[in-house]
C-alpha cells in the first residue's frame, strides 16, 4: 500500500514544529537563565546585604563581612553608603556590608527601618540599648556566629574576616581585598594603629575607624569569658584588651598610611592627603568631605551616557 504524499501545508507544519522543539531544548540548556529575573523585570532595584560582589565567587575568594555601626535614625547616611559600596566590585572577593545598631525606640524608627529592611535586607538590629562604649561592639561580634549559623554543617566559615567600621569611614574595597589576600585567615587582627606615630600593633590598639579580625576570633569572642567581663570602655581599646588578655591574634598587620583621617586645614599625625593606595578614610563627618573624597576616587566613572540626564564632568 503506497503512502500518500504529504500536503505542502502539513510538511511546513512538521518542519516548523521540529525547529521549535530544538529551540526549546536550547533554551532549557542555558543554565544562566533565571526566570525570576524575568519576573522581576521592571520592578524596583533590590540590594541584598549591600553585597559589593558582582563577580561569581569561588572557594579561593576572600570573604569579608563588614558591619557598619551606626544609629537607627541615620537614614540619609545609610542611603549614601549603599550607593558608595554597591558601586564597588572587587575581583576575587565576596564582600558583604550591613548596617548595625541596637533596638529601635520610636514609632518612626519601627516604620522607616522596617521599610529599609524590606527593600534592602542589609540591617542587623542587635538586642541592646543604643550605646558606643558600653558593649555594642561586643554584642555585634558575639552575635554573628549564631546569626550566621546554618543547619548544614559548613566545611568552611561563612567569612574569613569580619570588620567593624564607623559610618564616617570610606572603605576602598579593592585595596582592602588586595591587602588581605596574602595574609593568614586565622588568628588575625588588622587595622590602623593608634597613636598614629607608633608602628607596633602588639603594644597599641587598632583605631575604631575600621578594624578587622578573622572568623575564628569572632567565634572565640562569643564563648570566652575574657570579653564578656570587659565590655565597658572605648570599644577599640576593649577589643585590643580582649585579644591581649586571651593571648589571641598572633597575626597582626597594620595599614599604615593606607588608613587615615581626612585632612582639612589643620593636619594631624593621623591625617594626610587623599592618595590612590587608600584602604580607609576616616572622619567624613560632613557631606562636603564625602563629596571631595568620592570625587577624588572617581566613583562615578562608570556612569553611562543617556538622553535622560546631563551631568557635567568636573
């Protein structure tokens, strides 16, 4: 029995169907496509954990958690810092930034901070009364292991290093990562020694502008009686005291001349002019100082041209 030849219309339908199936297979094989991105298209931008990592990470990447200790009512400062740190993408690193403060005390804070969390998810609220030198820093470090614990036993810590920074400090993340990359990832204490004219990290303390310890020291702070019995006092001095009394932080490194105070008309031993190898600039108490610092480091260099705006370059 001879088969009837296919009609041209039916033959075209079969060919189209064949190529359509091939197209669907090709789409399914592209692992990088995420349909949730398509669903989110057109929505408001969401910044999770104010992550400064835009590149894919590997096991060899440096993992840094930065907690910026601030106050609940500093909405404007947090908004600016989100822009500052999300414009940086250090290669070969995972850098997460969160804002840290104690319990909320007003109805305004409860509403406005809740909105921030819903939008950005980059805030930690510690169970403490707001303070500077009465245990806030201890509560910050000692709370992190529990906050970041997982039901799955990790083969490595969530971060190699944890940093405490002030909200008037600008951090140049790529320089920070480059400095830390060759250093030990355990029993480490890093920062800017004060008094500034000294160079000995064993006899002196790291400035509260921004200092960093390795994750194993964060876990030690959580369980040790040494810090728990010594929480009241200048926070940077107390951290140095804990490590000294506990015979910890055998690996100490200083960012001399890379971490400094902003220099105005009255220079000090801790200040000097802005320069490219900067890790941290401190005492940015005013918007004017922030603008001059950000302009020096050319943070808007990646601004794309558009017909929607005109921003002169100056």
